[in-house]
C-alpha cells in the first residue's frame, strides 16, 4: 500500500492578489490550494499509475518509468479553480453556493512531465471514434467530502492532440511537485478548469462515458438561472455539460477595492493585474483599463515571459497601466481583456448557483484618491 497518511482537513487557501500579480511564474508558496479531501502523503517509489479501459495494453507505470520511458515536455500554463472570483459573483450579482474565493484561486507555473498522448500511444487506444470517448483520471487514495475518491475526465481527442499539451506533471517550477500540489504526479490540462487536473494521480481510464465522479457530474457546471437552490438544481445536473474550458478574464490586483491611493499633481496611479485567455484561444493580446465607468479605455502594457520551446498560449499575461484618477472618494477602475481569437471579456457573467466561471470586468471599487502632499 503506497498510501501512508492523509491530513484530515481539506486545505483551501489563496494568496493576496496583489502579491500574485508581482511574479510571472507563481512560486510554490504563492500558489492557491483547492482540496475536496485531505492531502495524501505518497511514497513515490511504490506509486503506480494504471492505464486501462479501452486500450490494448494495460499499463502499470512507476514514477521512474513516467520520467525515463517517455519524452519530458515543459508547459507554462495557468491552473485556475472554476470558482475563482466567486466572491464577485456573490456580492455583485446574487448569493451562490461554494467557497468564497477572491481573485487569486489561479496560478501560472511551469510544469514538466510526459505527454498523456505518448502514454496513451503506448497503451494503444481502442475506440472507433475519439470524439465520442473520454479519458478519466482518478486519485483513488483520497477520501473526499462528496465521494470516496477524487476524479474527473476530459475528451479523448483533447488528450490525443499534441498541441493541447496535456501532460502528467512530475515537476512544478523545476522541482518535484510539492505534496499539496499532487506529489508525485498530477494531470495538467492547459485552459481547462482546475477540477480536471487530478492530483496524486493513480488511475487513467479510456472510456465511452465521462467520469462518474461527483466532481465531474454534480459540481463544476454552469447551471442555468432557473436552478435557484439545491433542490431546483437537481434535474439540471444530468443535462448541463461539465465545465471544461474557462472564459477570457482579467482582474485588477493593485489597487484593491476599498484602498486609499495617493496621487501626485498628474493624478496618475499604476494599476496592475493579470489576464487569462479563453480556452484554446490564447494568448491574451490586449488589456484595457477605464477610470470613467467604461466611457473611455486605455491600453495596458502586457508583460509576457517568452520561454524557448514553450507555447505562450496557455499562460497568463500580467499587465500594468497608468490610470488617471480625480481626487475624492468612491472612484472605480475597470479592466477588460481580449485574446488572440478576439474573445472580449464581458461586462458581467450570468449568475449561476455554484458561482463558477465568473469573468465579468476586473474591478477595483470604492477607491479613496488623496493628494501626495497635504
Ligand atoms: N486528487 C485531487 N485532485 C484535485 C482536487 C482534489 O480535491 N483532489 N481538486 C481539484 C481542483 S477543484 C482544483 S481547482 C485543483 C487545485 O490544484 P492545487 O491545489 O494544486 O492548486 O486541483 C484539482 N485536482
Ligand atoms: Mo477547483
């Protein structure tokens, strides 16, 4: 048994967003944590990832095999909880169910490991049409709050697409995965909601249905507005698709709602934030900022970090922008992002019971603007 112990309480936390937007690559200690159960402590030397289902060769891969028998691939990508920005939906639109995430349930890291497609190639997938099939991931050692293991799935054709960069990550930012982020191996599915990036991965199944796990079927879905409470939501869970790709988004990290900001004679402050592309349509190509409730917009400067041989399409951009504000109380700044395919961030998202995929304009409200020298 490679399952040693499990911390009891699910660890859920996010850093201050002002801190998050100060570094293009999110350091381990600044990364958010999202867990539906305790954190398993796994002995990597005994750990195996089983690959089965609609495959010709069932595989039982050790961590050494994952590292040595397959080409290692680097991906810089955002990992974002589908509940990121839930607090904004809850306070700006209406009450929702779920952890009260601010704007920092997201991180941009460099991940390294074998491509899932290379592993599936070795297993030899046996399905007539990859468009109708799924790849399910599981961590069978993690007892969760709503199910007795954690699991999720993505479409098989996405897993097989070389340019979709789905990997089984063994490293984060050049080091072995930290225990809380899935040591010794997790799935990394660029542009797809964090819920499918299964940590402490021990089982991959090629199958004709989606994962039957609670977190695929009964959570992480954008329910229609008619689903107003748990009871009225019930009939919709089977009908609404599982959330996969996340929408174009941007957030203001500095200043924050309620801050007092100091301006010189020019009335200018520097606003900073991050912006995320929609699904496959990255990178973000434009971020605009407004200090007059959206009447006029100024282009922000985008900060990328090019990495040789690594696609820039999955990562965030950080942005900074000089913004002119008038002295007084109740000032507001807005941000909106556009990605390479022309998807533009919407003013507000539609309310949904679970408060997922919020992507309305970034906003810093109730700013008090005071002069530098009084
Ligand atoms: N085994 C397992 N994998 C998991 C989860 C979990 O609870 N257990 N949470 C998922 C969710 S909802 C998110 S948003 C990401 C969070 O990853 P992190 O904790 O490394 O930030 O992991 C996903 N993978
Ligand atoms: Mo999540």
